[in-house]
C-alpha cells in the first residue's frame, strides 16, 4: 500500500506554535503524516489526540506513530463530535488543532474503498465503514433533481444535469455497483470534447459523491460552530482545505470569530504550497491553509 505524503508540514508545525506539555488534536490524522512532526515538539508531558473516521487510517497511524504511543490517544470518530470526544477524555480545552481535510492517498489508492474512478471497485466511498450509507445506495435511491443538485454543488460540475439524467436512466436498466461502471457512464454523458480534457470527466462527480456520502461539509460546519468552546487561551487552530466550499466555511468562521473578539486570524491570505512542493506532491496543488490564535 502506498503512503500519504503530508501537505504544508513546515507551515503547520510553525503556525501551531507547538510547546512541550500541551494538548493538540489532529482531527484528520490519516496515516499520521502531520502527527509525526507534531509529537516530538510536545515532549515532555504533551499529548496528541489523533482522530480519524477511518479504521484503516488509524491502524496505519498507530504503526507510524509507534515511538510516541505513550503520548498519543487514537479515536475512530467523526471530528464533528470533537466536543464529545474531548469530554469523554476529560479534556476541557485544547492548545492546538490541525485539520487536513478531504481524503488520503491511502483511501484513494485502495480499489476496494471505491473512491477512485481509475480503479475498479465497489461504489462504497465510506470513510467510516460502520456507517450504513454508501455511494451505491445514494445513487440508487436519490431522485434525479437531488443528484443533479449534489453533483453541481459539491462537484462544481457544469454537466451535472446530463450526468444525473444518465445515472437515472442507467439505474433503471441495471444496478450501478462499480466505480468503472459509473466512470464510463459519466464519460458517455458529457459532450464529446469534454471527454478528452486533462481532468477526467468523472473527477468532479466522484468528489461530489464522496463529500455527500461522508457529509463532509456538515461535519466541518459543526466543528467550526463548536470551535470557540474548544480552544484554550492562546491556542492555535490550523485548517487546510482542498475544496472551495470547505475553504469558504473556514474563511467565514474565522473572520466572524475575529469580529466577535474570540481569536485573531494569523493568515490574512491563505497559505499555499510552493511550486516545489506541488511538483513533488500533486495533491498539495489546491491546498489552502488558514490559521487562528485564540484570545488570551
Ligand atoms: C487528507 S487525509 C489526512 C492525512 C494526514 N494529515 C497525513 O498527513 O497523514 C484526511 C483524513 O481525514 C479523515 N476524515 C475526513 N473527514 C473526517 C471526519 N468528519 N471525521 C474524522 N476524520 C475524517 C479521512 O478519513 C482521512 O484519513
């Protein structure tokens, strides 16, 4: 299995202003890429609360962060429940929070998870495989207008109407069960010139389905709403978004919090990866990092 290359690591570490003995949450710990650089800076006495919805990601992180086992707590939870997770752990406030939104290469590269249109697999797309809703169920049950809306909004897909209508037509003929089936159907639905662009025609629809299946915007909105009650005085929060709707939620929540005097925004403009980082890690391309510091 390939590993996930963490994005903007130096910037995350610097903006978190990590100090020994403090409590930091990595709410999207994935394979532990950022955790690995955070943990040594919390010694002695600090703790990392490593959260992910995905059991496979947490298993990978446990191995990677093995040397820091005594100072790491792993939790397979939705970060939308961060308040509850901290309450259960007896932690009143945290000193740092990092979030690296979206999915990891570990998830994308595993055909059985159904995230990739380039690999034949089941239409699953669940980050937490304990949840009942899969992409297959969503594509089977939702009416055409709802599918169109979802693909248009979350995928920012201009051919959402054509794609939704084709899905509804095809599912009336045979059940849609595989990623390849869906990718081919989408390719056939878009106008011929759009089939040969650099971006695969299924990219945006797959992104939209993944975000809908996992209610990614809902979880982020809940976390941002709870954020003022989670941060200790002087705490830092650093969030990396890869989708314009996510970045907009973060930007507005950070700006509104600053206006309310809760924190100061440390990033006037979002921090972007350098050309060199993008060359070595294409996933970094669309990253936008924003950070705040809670009032004293
Ligand atoms: C981009 S990856 C993080 C990679 C990690 N920073 C690293 O460098 O190894 C995003 C991770 O967030 C997790 N995730 C997404 N939404 C989540 C949610 N609502 N609650 C908890 N974890 C979530 C995904 O399962 C995925 O493993």
